[in-house]
C-alpha cells in the first residue's frame, strides 16, 4: 500500500511540475462514430494550462505567414510579440485560417496539429494532433468552427480518406468523429441550428452537433465543393461546377437551384449571406462575376462582371462587398444593386483576406512583400511589416485584427 501511494504521489508531482499530460482521445461514450479510428486517424491531446478567457491585445494583428508560422505583430512598437510554429511540419505552408474566441486563438497547422493559444502571450493552453508523425493527417483550407464548447474541423488522410472531427474546446480531446466519403474535404463546415453541415464528394451531410449522429445525407449528380452558408433559415452550398443549391436544414430537400452563366464555375468559399440574400463570386475563362440572389426564391437580383480577370476573394464590410482579382484589382460593390463604388489597381498582389480597422480610410492585406496598409485617402500602399522568410512560392496567408 505504501509503495502504491508513493507511485501515485510521484505521478501527481510530475503532472504538477510540467502541467501537461498527453493522452489519446476516444469519442465520448454517448457520441456516434461510423468507424473506429485507425492509429493514423487518432487524436492525441496535451493540456498545458487550464483554458480561460483572455483579454484582447487590441494593438495587435495576427499574421499567419505562408512559411507556416503564426505571430502577433504590435502596431505601436512595430515589433513581433510572439511566434508559434508547428512541432514537426516539413511543409512550409499557411494553408489554413485561425479563429479567435474569448481571447484564445485556435490555429490548425497543415501537419494535423491544432493549438489553443493565448492571444497576449502566445503561450498554449492545449495542443492536439490528428493522426501521427509518420502518417500525417493534412489540415488544409480549414477554419476552426467553434460553438457549444466544441471545435469542428475536417481533415484529409494519406490513405485517400477524410474525417470530420469535433474536439472538446476545454482541452482539445476528441468528442466525436466521422469518416467521410472523399479525401478532398478542404472546405470549412457550417454550424447552424445545432447541426453541422459539410460536403464530401457528391454527398452533403448534416450531423447532430453534440453527438455526431448523422441526421441526413443527400447525394447529388456532381461533386459538391462549396462552402455551406446560411441566411438563418436555409442552407446554401455549390457544386464544383456551375450550380448553387438551397437546402432545407432539417431534411436537406432542394428548395431551389441557381445555374451560373455559361463557362463559369468554382464558387468554393467566395460566398456569404446577408439580409436574406446570397452573394457569391464565380470564376470563368473570360469573365468572372459577382452575383446576388434572393435567398427565398433563388431569383437573380444583379450580376457584376469582370472581364479578362479572375475573382479570387470577396467579403462583406459595412453593408458593401469588397474583393480582389488575380491581377490585383481591388473592388467595392454596392450590395443593393452591384454597382462598382470603388476600383483600385494595386501594385502589390494580395494573397490573404482583407481586414478593416476602425479607421474607414484604411484596410490591410498580405502580399509577397509582407503586411500592406492601404490608405484610401492618400491612395498609398505602405509595407507595414516586411516578411523575413525566404520562401518564394506563395500559397496563401491569413491575417486577423485582434478585436
């Protein structure tokens, strides 16, 4: 008995000294899974510090550079506050986006790691890994979706399969998982009405967000490859070709479908809803277009064309639509009629999203030179932060103002 007590005390002391334990997670007992996770799909999590709400460092901006590192940059000191990189990734690629929730940054790395980080200090609360070092799972083009104490994300496996994972937000442990049909699941999921919506090959799924139980599965003729969005009533998702579908959230019935102009396709993540309208951008060989349709009926309200260029990105800000093209043309559209309010030919080509501070004359984006501050009043592009990595080929980057 004395020997057992000493062993227990020793283990307790080690835990207190290092403040972390690495454990292999299994789905919660009351949750669903269509398959037992293989070793290369398993989730391991390490708790470093108890998760807690953190005040925001509102003088900082997060830069997820395309060398695979994420860091906090201070506007006042014009210096880096902290930098975090994946543990063992051999691939230098940003590949993903980050989510800020209660002052905690949730960042997925391409090697399958997910960190929960204090936005002020850069210290980790917990680290999770999907898969293992030898058979890495790939996290690509993901945005961690957070709701109800869980983090939802999809991942691609090297064995030509993919999984959707729900992790417990407090420690990064596995809540539930589900093996999907296709390995090409590089679109963020949608949380709506206590359900998770995602696509895989030609199927669209809805899951119970708490348990992972499959509520509905609907098959389509073409592969689905669009980000699911909602207007608060229904769900909208595009296939990889030329059709946008409106689906009922409870049964995934098709309510209407909208076909793009001839030779246009590839909506992907260029889509959002606002005020019972769906706005999206489609790419084409000669003409790319931004569309607005009524979310109830699928009726086209307006369309704005961009000839001999490709729309790479759109977003909504202050009741206007902003975006840029592959050739570096930045544009601003009126949401009510699609009229071009502003059009600027940038000298630097964006490779990230656009962030808007409180100053209406400014916006930020990342390019191959680094962080750009654009002054609309003076029409100036200022390199606010010069990148230090030597990587030449650019895949993507992501920026986020702390607020």
